[in-house]
C-alpha cells in the first residue's frame, strides 16, 4: 500500500506510520480473563519527504503486509 500525506510546508521534520493487526490479541498477564493488543507486533515505517512546493511538503511511505509467522 502506498500512503501519501500533504502537510503545511515546514510543519513536520519527520513522520512515522504505526500499524498493527487489530485482530492479533494476547492474554494480559496482569488481569484475569483480559486481553490486550500485542504491541510487540506493531509495525513502524518512517515516511520520506517526496516533494515540496511553495505551500506544502508531500510525504510518502510504502507499507507491506508482514508475512504470517
């Protein structure tokens, strides 16, 4: 998947996309019968500044789906 963002020129020095599988939960050891998102499986992708014009900066990242383990 390709993701492009347009932000005001100079507004951001770097951008990062955080993704996860909303269906991947694990038991929460701190509470009985509760579940929590498996934060160890979060995916972090750094965006790259692709283009700038007089008013905006344009950022891009290509996100690939991780393979099932």
